[in-house]
């Protein structure tokens, strides 16, 4: 069996003429089993969305998994892949996400990217429907995160975004993903994003203030320093279990665990009688045909599990994954 559209994706990866607004989707990954099964599912739904065409699909160009493990893996023939070097040993201080900006720097410098725009996505993104190019007039398109609060952390951020750069409100409440940016803008932002991420990690006060979202703040600061504003699109993605409906969203981001009792009541923070949490599958991929949630569980969570099941049912050699 082979993927529907696999040959088309190869052709795109090697470069076909693209529309002016076409964007290339890029996902960074560590090469861990945990990241890899998510990438396989993500790529399946990327292809489904692009094949669906219509309004947005026409602007979805090629796809690259930017693998920052420094070596190819068993899936380079399944997923178009660029192999990037990891940071020197010890630089990430156990915060593996610091490799992301460095991986983007390498890819932007070395790869032949046909499209003029880039969508930065993540392994735990499921594309629900074709994504149009949402950026306009030199501004990027980004998702606003409620927990990115530049005003609240002005004192810390001024170390990296000094007063002469302007008001702290110039820093948008975004991370680096999902973001659709001009390739030219990203090529300017990426080295600054990398340097600020490393500098923030080395500064104990900043590291303590930002924790696991440090690299997201670094991207927001780098974008502001280069004068690249962002159009904030709340409908860019939803995050179950907090967002209950798919609505107008393009992406389901399954970063949070979904725990419910058998009456369909959320038991967040307590392992549910029914659960889906990507962290349950850090050493083995999810099995095919996961049980669907009980009645009463929100549409967003039901759709998430159905999409994972459809992908795993159709991805060849899913069950023999561990041996790959």
C-alpha cells in the first residue's frame, strides 16, 4: 500500500511551479519515537488537506520535516526530510526545543525552498481542512496564545527588547508556531530567534520566568526586533480539551491530555477512565483503532481521536513501527 498523493508530494518537494501565495509547511522534529509517530500522523493529514484542494488547498505547497538529530532515520522516504545538526552537546541544557530555531536557520540557508512563504507547524498538529495563506501585506499570520504576556514580563523582556526599540506592545502574544511568514522575513528572524533563545536560557531570571515557553517568547521578540508584525488569527487552531468545537479552525493542537469519566465529564489533572494523552505514547506509538470517547465528550476530542485512528489505519507499516 502507498499513500494517496505520495508521488505528488515528492514532486512538490523537488519543486514545481507554485502560485505567488503558496507556502511550504515545515515541522521540526527530534527523531525521538514520540516525535516521529506524531510527524507521520501530521504528514498524513497535511496530504489529505492539500488533496482536498478548494480555497486553501491551492496555496499549500511542499512539506519538510526538519529533523534535528543530525542523522537520517527510517522515515526519510515516507516524509520529505531535511537533516539538520543539533546544537553542540550541553547547549540546550536539557531543553530540547532550543534546537528548533537552530534547525530553521540551517534549513533556510541550505534548502532549495520553492515557495515564497513558510508555515511553521509542529508534530502534534492535525490539519482539519485546507489552510489558505493567511498572511497579508508583509505581516505574518500567527495564533495568539493566552499565556504569552509581554506586558506582564516587561522587566525581563527589556533585556532583549530595549526601550529604544519601542513599546513592549510591539511584541505580539505569539510563538513560532503556527505562523505563516514570508520566507525572506523568516530568513532574517531565524538567527535572531536562535541567539535570543540561547541568551534567555542562559539568563537564570528569564529561564525561571518563561520555563517551557521560553523559545516562544524568543520568537515573538525576534519578530518584533525585525519589524515583522503579525495578524492574529484565533481560528488558526484549537486546543482540546479546552476548545470544545472545531468551529472555523484549521488545526487541532493536541498538546493537553484529555481525561474523562464514562459519563463524559472532564477530569483534567486526574487520569480519566477514558483518556487520550500524547505523553502516554513516548516509548511506543498509539495502537491502531483507539477506543472512541464516551458519549458527552466534546466534538473537538472525538474528532481528534477519529483523525488519529484514520491516519494510523492508512499509514503503511504502522504496527511494525518499533522495528523500523
